[in-house]
């Protein structure tokens, strides 16, 4: 039996939409594509941290893996709530390469202060411009809680929770976190609707399983946010999360065994539980693209092309959220603003990644899709196993 009861009957992604809904989806995607082509973000007008510093920190956070309304930082004498330090929305906040956010000390002189320990920084430090955090480099390895989803360090008395596999989750990410199959069903329907709007509907039964980090490491021997298990992958069963409960500051999960059917092109898609809906949706869109290519019979593609295509779909899904996302992202509340910021943070992470397959591959595929369109690009790759020039 599938981990999700709603996938038991027929194709796993078979959902019926009305004619009006179909038109809405197509229109939303058209607007998203027009927006991405005609309104590119001008990165030259934005200040970002030193790339080497960010890459080092991101790697450490990925390998080891604020409701912050009372948290503020003094910037030029003006008190700003933490999310308003988000650079894209506040280009006037003073930053420059090699420096960081500055606060006024009790001695009324400019002093670089760590946001985590609130002490003067006298050694190596790092900065996350998107979230307005400056911190001593030691906090990346001294046990300071860091959110596995948004990468923000715990500040003050913020109440982070601990997931069953040891990952930490901040209150803002916890608000929309996908913890069990019931949380995942609406997300699965939404990502399916996105693919259907691109005329890429999957008519194939694929178990979608939420798992913890322990299971990911058991299967892949490394940390991943998600994975697609193909026919040749030697695995007979997966321990998946069926239910989660919060007890105090900790999350406990109940797991069951899912037996994988042999001889299938795609055995299952695994998703790391506990991430906010928008982040997990991007991961699901990425993995669904892997599954779609395998089901459609694409030949063995070079890794930068296959991963680049999957990253492009994750990026497009994040853009699509601006037009077709749930109401939880709309409005003027702090929570809605955080989710919009998180979406931009995730997009930026895809755009600026340095790896050959996921970073360079994404940028090459994105260029081809913007020039020739998604459908032609896919048809050309299927024929030639390379991108159109």
C-alpha cells in the first residue's frame, strides 16, 4: 500500500480540474514566464556577502545539514524589524563588500556586534545579507541552533524546535512546515497542477514518501533534501514518516515501512520532512522533473543538463508562487512577508549556486529556455542529448 492513501487509485498524479481552472493555470504560468524574461532582478544594484564566505557557510550548514516581531536592529538610528533588513526590500540599508551590518554600542561608537552572542566581533565573522545577520564564525560549529530551512541562527530567546533527526527549525518556518502525509497532499496537488499547466502531466504511479534525515543518509550516505529512486537503484523498502507530534520543543515521528515495487521506471520520490511548504514544493518540483524525464524515456543525459533542467523547474515553481500561490503568502502580515522573503532567498540560492551540475547547469538551461522556450528545449535535448545553441 502506498504511503499516501490518496495515491492508491490509478495514476498517482491524476487530478481533475475544471476548464476555468486550466485557463487560470496557463495564464498564471504565462505571466510568470513574462515576468522572469522582462523583469530580471538587477543584481548589480544589490550588495551581497563575499561569495567565498557564503559558499563556505552554506556548505557547512548543508552538511551538518524569528515570530520575531520583537527582534530589531539599529541601522542609522532607525529601528527596523528583522525582516525589513531583507536587502531586496531595503536597498538603502548600508552595506559594502568586506563590511557588515553596524550597530551603535553603549559607548556611542560604531562597533561590529555579533547578532547571536551580542558581543563585539574580534575574530572571523560571516554575514547573511538576506536576513540581516552578522555573526562570529565560531557559531557555525559551536552548537548554536541554525534553522535547517532558512539558515538563520537563533537569536535571543527565540524558540526553535528540534526535529526527530536533530535538525532545528525556527518558528517562522515551523508555521508552514510539512510534517506528515496529510500536510503533503495539498502540496502534491499544487505541484501537479503546475506541471499540468506546462503540458507535462505525469500519468504514472509514483509513491511520494516523507522521510527523515536518518533515512536519507542510510540510503544515499549523504545529506539531501530529496531524491528520486529509479529502477536500477538497489533498494527494496523505505522507512517513511506517517505521523508527527510535537512534545515541548521536540518533534517525534512515527514511521512505517514502504515496500518498493520492482521493475518500475521510478520506484519512489523521497522528500525530507519538516521544511516549509514553499521550500519543500521547490524540492518536489525538482524531483518531479527527474521523474518526468525518466517516464518520458529521455536517454542518459549529462549531469549538468539533467540537474539544470530540474533546477529550472524548481525555480519556475517558486516564480509561479507569485501568481498562483496560496493565500498564506499574500497580505501584509509579518508571516506573509517572511514567506515572500523566503521565496526570494530560495530563488537566489538556485541562481548563485557554484557547483558545475546544479549551478552552471541551471544557468545554461535557463538561458536556453528563455531563448527557445521550454518545449523546444526539451525536444532538442531528447533528440541531441545537448542544449540548443
